[in-house]
């Protein structure tokens, strides 16, 4: 029955054992894809006509920004699953996703700022995308701060899930408003990532790195969730076995 | 038509276990509350008396087992239960920037009935002064005045109602409880002191305590 | 059927306060605790008065920063007063009693937000012409500033209540509430200042005001729902 | 597809943009490594915590056993 499957998926122990087998493959895939993609992008992709070599930052900036946003939605969706079905595993995924998303947002912001220096001549420009990223970082920090501040884990889980959901409703509005604000205050300057027509010689390395980042994200999320589960389920026999055997 | 019993069951608790911060407070708790009866919950500090009450009013949701209100299970039955519930917790629910009268009106009382209830708890003359000027015992009596309002709901859940009350206050409250039971209401309360009520049962949470709260659990729970 | 006799399920006739009583008593409370709410307001008005001392008295410069400054101060004033919105009710047990009422928590929360707005946003909007004069705002912006503040602060009160409910059980909330709520305030701030800027520059600003109204409508419909859920979560403690 | 730079020094310099590019990559991979290492550190901490708790339980069992023995002998 469908419910049984759902129930089993929600079992921390089943999750822990099942994902243990996936981890090495994910780690391998992400390492290979990231290394190959980076070398490809750094050394073999052609120089950009307008921006010169500084555009090579795109190969870390764009994937990080991609996953930072996707990670927020993932966090909110798992929080919603936790709130609706009171599933402990979903809350664990949500809690693990917050710091990972925050780090990715930081990467996107940092590389964007560095990229701005040779492109615009300034590290920080109130560009629509960078500003949206900054707000996304604050949203992540809000969830993390709330989870730190609330003493009881279960209350913190549900409070963070609600906050993540509220944030999700707001993200499109925030993005639209920041976009509008940017066009109001500044004539369209050179955008960092012009989506219009990217040459295949630049697109394929970018795609490689993006897939690599996805694998890396999945691997990191799984390892973080697994340690979180160990901490939360420390009173169960299986966790104590895992902890004493796997030294 | 079958013979209707005199004291039908309103609230049923079956094999209830409550957790707090991952620590099991008690388990295997069973009792039924009938109309016209009172149950006194006993237990040492930290045994989970307040948690039990908060579970029964639906504020705390971390429980396993079954709770039934008039035969229908929690949490679906909660909205109906709340229609006949009067709960007074550790914090009395009295706002100190309001007068006793305004506090009772906030609870839905009319002016006349509020004044009458305040008179019952010996607070007549104080109805117009702000609650932060009153003593702890007087504030407690403002909270308890809700029990003296006409048309009080049928289920009373009271957490340590006698704290901060003087001997006269305790006697008045016991009288009112007896009258409530007599008119077919039911009371669930926690208290350390012995009560002189007619139909009184008691449940000691120490009997349902878990021996070793730190011991490893065999079963795992998917849903929190 | 079990051997015990179970009382039939009946709805009790519990006396329940109506919305008007509710609102009236909340207003009374706001009036008696006016220091909690008025002090942040007065603080930010005085900050606005200090601003020219720091920036210099040039009228053009002040006129340039006026819309943004007034809006940021409005935002901070509602934010700081938000913290006391539910805290004392949580501490004295009234918030728990509120969740035990048979009617939906939505209306109670809505009443609280409404009173919060009447106590902070409304006076701020009424004061705005005075602040605008102090900061040399061009005359074209007055009406727009007033209307945008009127609608915008109401949205801020509603959204901020979510944060207040989430942090009410936290022992030392500090700036946690600000951290949580600030990003959610961004759209209101952008369209509020945008409207005033457009008015000063002589453009039509009805579009921005319409968006502010839409934000307010959405906030009034959704934010109390989230706040109600947040209150129940925070109480389960 | 061919290597875009004439020499390794040229690759490092990237026409003066090298510093920006390399810092970006360095920070990115440092952050990702930190994310990857964090679970290892936490896991070690949890193991230590479990050992501590087990010691407490054992000590408590021992103490109660001794007390029981004292009570029985008396």
C-alpha cells in the first residue's frame, strides 16, 4: 500500500541504512563532475568577448545561486511535510537544509561581489539579483536563528517549518519587488548572467558544474540529515549500535 | 429505551503516554471522567501533572495513546470539547492592566454576572481597580471567579486551583466545586492538598512513571 | 460498544466574547500600556529630528533621503513595538486561554494586529506631514506619503505578528524578531518608498499604491492564519 | 577544445583577472569542504555524548544495586 511505503520512508532507521549505500556514489559523482567542470571552465572554455577571463567565476556563481534558491524551497517543502504528517524525518531534512542553503547563498553572494569588481569596478553594487540573494541569506539566517533560540526541538522544528513556509510565500513577491526597484533606480547595466544566448563551449562546462553541484548538495544534505538523526534518535537501540560499531 | 445510567463518561483516557524533551513522563495511564465526578491528579514535582492537563486541553500535542471526548477521539474532538471547557492554568489568565471586571468581561461574561461572581470570591469593591494593584491571592481569586459565573461550562480542568488561597477561599471554592458536581458537571484538577468532595477519585501519576527514562528504546517512532 | 456508558456528544453553551468586546478590551489595554507602544514611536521620531544634524541642513539633500528615511523609521517603529504584542499575554496565560476559545484564533489575532496598527501605524501616518516638513519633502509627496504609510504600516503590523508569535516563548528574544521579520518587510518598503518617490518626481503613483493595497489584502487574509498556527506552536512548550 | 592559455603563469594571471577568479574558486571550495567536514565533527561529538550517558546509566545501576544489597542485608 502507498501508505506503508510512505511510512517506511519516514522511518529514520530505514533512511539511515538506505542512504548509507548511496553516499559513496554521490560523493564520487560530485567530486568528478566538480573537478572536471572546474578545470574545463577555468582552462578550456573560451574567453568571454565583453568580460574577459573574469567571467569564469560564472562556473561557481551560477550553480551556487541556483541551489541556494532551490534549497530554500526544498527546506520549506520538507517543513510542510513535517507539519502536515508530523514526520520526524522531514523535520530533520528541513533543519539540515538551512545551514547548507545559507552557505550556498553566501558563496553566491561572495563570488558575485568578487565578480563585480572587474565588471563594474565595485565589489558591491545593488544589483537586483545580488540584493535578492542578500535577502535570501537573511531568510536563511532567520530560520537558523529561530532554531537556535527555541529550546525544545519539537517546537523549534514546527516554528522553523512555519517560518520557511511564510518565507516561501514571500520569495516571489520579494524577487519581483526587488526587480522592479532595480529597474527604477538604475538604467540596465551589464548583468552578470545574461541568460540570452550562451555559447555551447561555455554552456557544457556550466552544465557539468551545475550537475556536480546538485550531486554535492544531495550528498551534503544526506550526511547532515544522517548526523542530525543520530543526535535526535540517540535513545534508540539502532543509533547506539551505529555509534558504537562505526568508530 | 435502555436505562440511562446516572453518571455517563465524558472524558476517557486510554493507555496514554506523554513525552517531554524526549523524556517519557508517564505511560499506560487509564482513567475515565464521568459527569458529576471529580478526579484529582496527584504526583511529585515533575511527574507530568501540568503536561497531562495541557495534553487534555489540546495545547500540548506530544502524546501517544487515546483520548476520547464523549466517545470521539482527539484531536478531532478538540473544538467540541472546547465548547464545554473551562481551564484555569498555572498562570490564571488575568491581565494586570485590566480591572477584575474587565477581565471577566473578556471571558464573555455580562457585567451583572461578572459583578455577582466577583462578589462570590469576596472581591466586591475591587472590581474597578487594576489587577496589578491586587495581591497574588486576590489575582488568583479573579481567575477563579470564572467558576462562579452563571452558565459556567460543564468540564472544569484546573491546575493547582488552591495555591495562594486562604482558608476561607479554599472553603468557598470547595463549596462551588461540590455545587458544580451536583449539577452534573465534572472536574479534573491537580492539587497536593486533600479535598473534601463527595464523588472524588484520584489518579497518582507516580504509579505510571517510567523506571529508567534514559534506557534505549526498542521501538522507533516515525511520527513525532 | 464498550461496557461504559458514554455521554452523548453535545455542544456546550459556553459564553464567548464577541469581536467587538474583544477589540474594545484590546484597545483599552493598548491605551493603558501606551508606553510600550509609544516609546518606539517617539524614539524614531526623535531620530528623524537628529538626522539633519548628522547629514547637514541642505534642503535638497534632506528632500532626497526623506521618503526612504521616514519609511525605514516607520518600519523600525512597528517592528520594535511588535515584541510586546503577545509577550505579556503569553506570560499571564491569556494567550493560552485565547487558543481555548471555540471560535477560530484567526479573528483574535486579526483584532490584535488591528489594534497594534491603530496604536502605531495610524499615529505615524498622521504624524507624517510633520516629519515631511522637517525633512523638506516636496509638497507633491505629502498625500502619497500619508496614504502609503496608512496601508503599508497595516501590512507591517500583520506580517510582524507572525514573527511575534514565533518568538513569544523564546526566553531572550533580543533581535531575533527583527532578524525573522525584516526580510518579509522588503516588498512593503520598496513599494512604499517607490510610491512617494514617484509622487515627488511628478509621475503617476496609483500603480504602487494599488500594489500596496494588494499586499495589504493578501497580508490580512494570510498573515493571521500563519500567526494563529505560530501561536499554537509556541504554546506547545 | 584546447587550453586557452599559452603558459601556466598566463593561466594563473588570466589577464589580470586571475586574482578574482582564483579567490572565488578558493572560497567556494573551502566553504564546500567545511560543509562536508561538519557532519564528521558532529558525529564524533555525539559518540562522546553517548559514552558519557552510558557511563551515567551504569553508575546509577551500580549504586542502586549496592543500596539494595545494603537494605536487604539490614
